[in-house]
C-alpha cells in the first residue's frame, strides 16, 4: 500500500483555475496523469456523488449512504454484519427490510471490488457524519488492503469564496474538480488512528470514546470536534435534553414555530452541519409525543406526523408552541429526564431511560475542538 508519512495540516481549499467543465479532464490529465488511471470515488451521499460525476472526473462514484450519527453499531462486527444491523435499524417498521439489506449489500460489494481500480479517492468534509464515515472506511481498508491500489483522501472544512462552507454539496462541479489535484495519500498514522477511533465509537461504554478523545488526533484533524459534537447528543445530565432538542426548544421559544423553519434555523446553530431534515423532524415528533410533551401544536390539535401526513408542505407548515413542561425545562425549573422515554442508540451505546441511563455532563469551553466534560450513568 502506498502511504505518505506526513499528514498535512487542515487548510482552506482554494479553487484551481478551472473555467468550465469541459476543461477539467484536460487540466487534470496535464497535472496528474488522470486519464491513465482507473479510479473509485467514495463520498458521503448522493448530492456530492452527483457533483463528482458532473465534474468531468472519470471513474466510478460510490455514495456511502448511511446516517451514522444515530442508531446502533457494534464492535467486532464484519462490514456485512454491521450493514445488516444498520438495515434493520433504518428499515421502515411497516416495510420490507430486505430492500434496505440489498442496498447495503450493493454498496459493500462495490467497496470490496476496490482492487480492480488503480486508486480509491475518499471525498469528505469536517462534520460528524463525514468523519464517522471516514473512520469506518479507513478501519475497513486497514484490514483489507489495498495492496497495489493507491488510497487517497480529500477532506476540507472550508472553500475559498464560499462563505460559511457547510459541505461539498454546496460547490459547483468545477469547484469539486479543483480539489482533485490536492488530494493526499492516506498515511499509516491515519489508518491506525481510524482503527482506534472506530473501535471507540462502536464500544458499548462511551467512556472508551472520551478516553480516545484525550489522545493525539492530529492525523485526522477534524475528528476531535466531530466526536465532541457526537457526545452532545447524549441527554445532558443537568437538563435531560440532547443539544439538538435544546436548540429546537429555544428556536420555538424565539418564534420559529414550523417544522420547515425549525430545520432551516437549526442548521444555523451548528458549527459543522450534519443533521438532515428527516432527523430534525424525528426529533420534533419525539418532543411532541414524549411521555410529558415539551412541544404541541399552537391550535391545540394533534400534531400530524410524517407517517400519516398526506401533504409534505402542510406538515412543514404546522405551528408549534412550548408546553408548560417544555417551558419549565427550557428555564431549568425542572429537567426532562422523566419527561422523555428514551430507547435509542448512539454508536455502540444504548441510551435507555432509567437509573443507569448514560448522560453527558459538559459545557463548551470556547476552544475550537468542542466541549469538555464526562459521560456517566445518570445516578452514578
């Protein structure tokens, strides 16, 4: 496996002088021998995948579809076993799990065929979802090769000329192509760190992850902040709310009252955007249908969930308000630990209501690498 021993420091990506899509292949051929190599491009999801396809870069594009920031993972599982676990979690309870399993199988088979390519290029960014996908992929490559195939990565947190950069999906095809010449060969240090990070993320005890965060993570420069954000999705020991839940309650209190507007404004609450619309709406519904609801429809009628709503626009336009419980939790007159019944997963950790539920006790310290704090049992 070709490796680089030096890990470049994170820098703002600067666009290469490419003026039109038709010039991309010529420019890349001039600089990199691009046309002569067969490549597999792996990226977060369909938006970035379509941009890579439209950029003029030849090769096969594989979107790594999985909202890994929620739901179960387990340590020690093979990729196939992990995918079956994820398919079970992500399947519609009323639907056919086999469809989800087939989608994961197709994705994984394309990854396993990497050896027929001269180079595999990972295209990611700095947010939590992308960093988790990098961990999973590098952990897999550590144990499965490549031998003759070059493994490269481009991972950015900013792009010159794009204010408040949120992701590759914001770029044009020409801008995406301009990143290609600056890709870096994946180093041994990055592979080794990813193996340890993936094991910690999949562990059933979250203290494995907090211990991992105390180490040297410079080989993957965006990982610490991303995993620190992950920890903030544990219920806070003081309030019983996750960071996302707290942000949503604050937005409603400030007059942002429809699911559609809450989703848009909640994005502004994130330093590195990772949560999509469906996960935001799921959180809103959980707050509406909690054991003691924290949100309710302003007209006192029942909130219509996505599963029964006939019209998406009508769903997005529903008006919400804080309940008395929601207002009390927001002002810290009480907590939400008993108000919300939890039975969910963050990586390998089961978050289940009760005296032994894992909670996060931390606060932002103003540093760029995110919050500091501890994860502990609720009544430990």
